[in-house]
C-alpha cells in the first residue's frame, strides 16, 4: 500500500489526516493500524449452564462458524485406579495429541469412536458407537500412548462427538469434543465456563450435555466487554 492510498482512505477523519500529516510515513502506518476498526479487541464469554434437575456432569459450550488460532494443547485421558476415566468430558484441539494413560494396575483399553451421527440416522444397521478412531490397549500401570488429533476428528453436526469406552469394562465411558478453533470450553463443578477473546459480532452458541447437543441461540459480542449468559437446558433437549 502506498502512502497516497493510505491518506486517501475514506475511513480517516480529518483529525486522523492531520495526525498522519504530522508524522513520518513509517509512523503513519503504525498509527493507521492502531486506529483501524478492522483491528478489533475481543470480548470474553462467561457462561453458566444449568442442567435439568436430576442430571449431572459437565457440559461443553462452543461457538459455531468462527475461525481462530487453535490452541496447541494435548488432550489427556487417564484411566484412574478403579477404571474411572479422567476427565469424563473434555475438549480437544486439532493439531495436538491424545495422551492416553493407564494409572490402574490392571489391563484397560481406551477406544475412541467418532459417533457418525449421519450413519446412525441413515442406516438400518447403525453402528452402536460409530467408527473407531483409535483402539489402544494399556495393559500396564504407568503406560502412556500418544496419537494425533486429526482435522476430521473435530465436532460437526453430521459426524458428531467422540465417545470413549473401555472394551473390557463397558461401564467406563468418557466423551471428547474436538475443535479446530479456540472457542470451546468445559463447565466446572459450578456450571461455569469461560471462553476468552471472542471476536466481536453475533455468534451461534451450542451446548453438549450428557450425549446431546442443544442450540444455545445467538449471542452478541462487543470489543473489550465480557458477555455473560445463563443457559438452562431442558430435559431431553
Ligand atoms: Cu477399563
């Protein structure tokens, strides 16, 4: 971009033109960036998710249709003593790794399935769990195996989320939702979830809880302002 095109921009107020005229060309570019409405600050989402009475467990909240820098973070899934999966519900980010661990002194395995919601809807012989992503045997305490989180693992309405089961112990279950953007979080024990730095605009909210995805409506985000919302999930939604 030449200086001429910078100065002729219709976005510039007369004050900005005078400021630009008073500084060197290099500084003018810097100043333009600071004043440009395209360089938006972002706002945080603070959500409280109320699950139906009698139901429990974490929920996952995310924003649809946004792109952003994917966190470089691994998704750790551990078999605790007794065979409990920890955490029972988590988010994973494409490009990281699943870290699959056994901290129990007996054989467990970690079997990740992609739900394949479209296959369940379309087939007369639906797969009970979906398609296998990874099926890892962890016969010894202290074992750890890593596997990549791939782009096709990400949550989409037609492919669904990831169910985790232990084949020898069918009661041991966990759930993972993988994303290729940073705008997703799991609720804590208090039902709160925070998603930082959401770009300004109106975005669609989705919530996963107990194996079901709910539409959380549209939320408006403004630069530098926290958006707070409480979402009450209905039974069977
Ligand atoms: Cu097990």
